[in-house]
C-alpha cells in the first residue's frame, strides 16, 4: 500500500501558521514580482478567483472582500515543507518527496492494521506538530494513491483521509474521476482519449492493453496497469540527480544597461552552482538567455540565448559566473528594455566525467574547498551571507511588496511574545 500526503493550500497554510488571525479568512499568495495568484484559501476559491489569475485583474475583489495578500516567501515555505517531510518520515520506513507540498509514503506490510486510523494519526500529527493541514490518500499503487488523495481533499466526509483498499472502492473512484484529472495523463493524451470517448479513469482501464501500448507507449501502459491496481512505480527514497538545472526570473522593473543585467545573471548562476554542489554534480555547458517583455507590444522586442561549453566541468560559483558573463556579453544588445533573464546548466556530469585541459587549468581542489566553506556559512547564517561581489544589489531583485517575515530562517524575524 502507498500513501500520498498533500498539504492543503500550502503557501496560504504556511502564512497562517504565524498569523492565526487569518484562519477562516480569505488569503491568497502571489507569484514572482507579485504577478499572479498561485495559492488560494478555500474562502478565496469560493469567490471565483482562479489559480494563475493576474493580480491586477482581481484587485477590486481583493478590496471588496478584504482579502489578505502575501508575496511569495520561498524561504519560509521551504523550511515549513522540510518540517512536514521530517514528520512524515517517522510514519514510514521509506518516503519520496514528490514536490514541496507532496510526499509518498511506503505503507507496505501495514495492511493488517487499521489503515484508516493510522492515516488519521498521520494527518493529525502533521497538523499538530507543524501547523500545516494535510490530506492523505491510501491505495495499492502510487497512481491510485494520488487519485485517492483528490477525494480526501474534495469531500469533507472523508475527514482528510481516503482509503481505497477494495475493488469496489477503486472502481467507484475511477468512475468519478475525469480522464484529464488522472496523474500522468497530460493534456495531449487527455484530448486524444476524450476524442475516442474515453471520459473517465474507469473507461481508460477498460481499454485493451494492446491499444494503450500502441497509442500511449510503455508509459501509458504502466499507468493503465497502476489504475488496475498493479503496482509498477516504487518509492524513490533517493532522488536522482537532475539532468538540467535552471534559474530564471522576471525583473521587478525593466533593465536596459549591461551592468545590472549581469548582476541578475550572476545571481542566477550562483543559484545554479549551489544546486549542482548539492547533488555533487558539475556543469559541462551553460546557457544564458535574455528577453524583453513580450506582452508590451509598444516596446521593441528582442530575445536571444547563448550556450557555452566549458573547457573543464565545474561546480564553482566563480567559474560559472565568469562564463555566464561571457555568454551574456555575446548576446546583449543596447537599446532594449529587458524583462527577464536566466541561466541553464544544459549538460551535467559527475566527477568521473571531468577531464583536464592543458590550455585551461583550474585548481579543482582549491575551488572545491572554497565553495564548501561558503556553502557552510550560508547554510548556517542564511542565504547570501557570503556571495560573489558581481551579484550586488539592484533592480533585478524581485518585486515583493507584500512579503511576510522569514519567521523560521532569520533571527531578526523570530516572533516576539510579550507577557503582561
């Protein structure tokens, strides 16, 4: 058996932990640069505000219904996610962190216990110890657990735990699930299936295996088998190294000069390098891209990118920034108002893939020790405690006018309790 635990309206819930006065009040969280709605409380959902809605379109509703608005506080959300995942790890020998607010649990061997009660204990413990409300779906496969979790969130009668442990329950759940809502189907396959009059997950399971294999490849067949109750996806307790790493962001205001544009690229290169070191990998090539605001048709438009193959694979922030600067200078054109930039590690290798270059010699050991020291300081005292001077401070920083305090990661933001 597998469990899928999913945090309810996670970003909103993380804000409410430290603002209990907002419980049962309408709250929403905005994306980078306060652009779009990315998390909504149930009260906001009832008002008809949709996910991804541009903020400027809902400002009147925000004012009319006194909705509390927050900018994205990623430091807070990451720390709260870590707390939730740590609690969940105590309920299963193996867990798989699927996203910042979702985690699979291996419940194999627990079938003889009352899984409904065990699930209730899980959700109650997580909420009590972290403050984050969660829902749990339990089923024989990961795909069915994902489907079961949808019912736990959608129907209050389940009391946040939905158990699909019999053929009757599974069949009922499949019949109530639209094919486009099945985990792993995707829009293209959903459109194709609906065209063939396959409208529910149950309809999909009634298809011949040969048709599924022919029209949806082995991936589709695996999904078909999972919905039949045959477990094909195991718990991946160790996440595989990423094959590509990207950091990009829209600017709070347009950038025209090369200097602040490079400061932004240097910051993104720094994040990419840190992620590389976290998975003990090295960059063999990098790509830098810049773009104007495509939505502003009154401005001159320009978009370009450049890929550079590094002479020696590296995870050094200094080296990756240096080559990012070279790439940026090759594509930068004056006279444009740039709205977005990004750095992508397009080719990643491990230490065995590093081959020296007699024409470009860097001291890998020296750089490695320096990066290890910087990472240790930043992990201990907060991100960007130490950074390369090229990053600087500038207009490339995100616009977050409604940012809440970093309650759990910054000493100056810790809540103060006054006793009278």
